């Protein structure tokens, strides 16, 4: 195959002529895209400031600003392509993206779901960064809220990444949503103790602990007549962070125990009474009459069968005589 230099040169000249013809449009398209780029950055800053002014979440402002910037850049790209290629129509690109978005939507369904849930979480703000929340079996402090997932730091120093769709569709307990939080603990006193006096002592012990709020006031409520105690529920309010709640709870329980013990209030523990009946004893009572826990019987009473009798019979069976055979037929 022979290489024709004249044909190649002709094609190069044609390409150069086409490029020179498109050069003004290309320069104009670059200028237009540069203007859109500058406008996109300005709009991003404007949207971020505007959203932050009316919304406390800085993450939401950054997200909305970024989305606005991407939208403006996409619009500038379409305008620039229309300048460079006059036959190009934005509707053709939108139609092509619409066809491809079906497959992309199926492939990235979970990502889009978490992204949308993240936007809704940033807008509705059910919790904020720094709040202490409980999600399923995870409990900790919110570190960051991203568009795909939210990270929390557990109280034992671990990081948990939770998808935003989980946070948006399932129940979330926000322990620090309000400044104050109520704690409670059940205390059991003896049936012979004065309930009114015990309640007064419990309230005095609660009020003596630093960190317990005076308003709402502490409470001591009788909750149940249990099997071995009268249960009184002590309730008090503290600030909502977990560290304060646990520290105050420890001091309150110790103060209640000390105050009740010093005042002679009994703190009983569960007890059980076990009754043993040997139905084979002749002295067990009249078998024709109903006795404690046993129905009435009929007929002669069985002979005594004490433990000592059982042990002696067992030893006679297992210990052979000096000259006699053993139970298995062998001599000792």
C-alpha cells in the first residue's frame, strides 16, 4: 500500500480549516463556561450563607451550596456545547440521560436512598452533631452527618457508621433533645417500716446530691407491694448528658441507702420458705384429712422410710461379708 502525501496533506488542511472556523465559537464557549464557573462558585457561597442564616445546620448549607454549584456548571456546559456544536440540542442529552438513568438507578438505588435520607435529615434536624442518640443496639454521640451515612461515637470509644436510610425509617431515641432528663430507681423497704417516713428520707437523700434539679422536684412514689418488700420508686431530674446522669444516679443511690440504714429502715432482700413433707412417715398426720399442701388420702399409712434406713440398706447391698460373695458373684 503506497502512502500518498498529497492526500494526507489535503486532509490535514481540511481539519485545520475546520478548526479555524470553529475557533471563534470554541473561544466563546470557553469564555461562557468560565463565566458560569465563576457564577457557580458565587451562587454556592450565597446559598450556603442564606441557608445557614435561616438554618442552624452548617452541613445543610454546604450540601445545598454544592448542589447549586453543580446545577449551574451543568447548565454552563450545555450552553457551551450549544455554541461549539450548533446542531447540539439539550433535549438530546436529557433524553440520553433519561434512558441511562434507569440502569444507574437500579445499580445505585441504596446510595440514592441514603443520599435523599441524608438531605431530609439535614433539613428536618431530628438530631444534631453532638447529640446523644440510641439507634437499635447502638448508643453514642453524633460525630458527623454525611449525605450517605451518619457516624456516632459509642461510650466505650468506638465509631459506628449508620446509613441515613436506617436513621430516617427507624425509631431513634435522642437523649439530649431536651436540656433535662429524668432518672428513676426502685427501693424496697420492709413491711413493718413506716412508708411515709421512708419516703421523706428518700426525698431528703435525693435533694442532698449535687446535680439534682430542684425544678422539677424529686418524687418518691409507692409502686408495688412485692413478695418481700414495699417498693418505692425514687425519681429525680438532671441535665441530659449521659456522664452527668450516671454520676448523679450513683450518688443518689448511695445517699438513699445510707440515709435509710442510719434511720433504721429495713432494706429486705427476696426470701423463700421451703416446706419438706415426707408422706411415708407414720407421724405425718391423719391421712384421711386434708393437710397443709396435700390432699386427703385413704388406706393404711406407709411404714417409716427414713434416710438412715435407706443408707443402711444400700450399704448392706454394696459391702460383702468376709466370706460371702459380692453382689456380682465374686468373693472378696
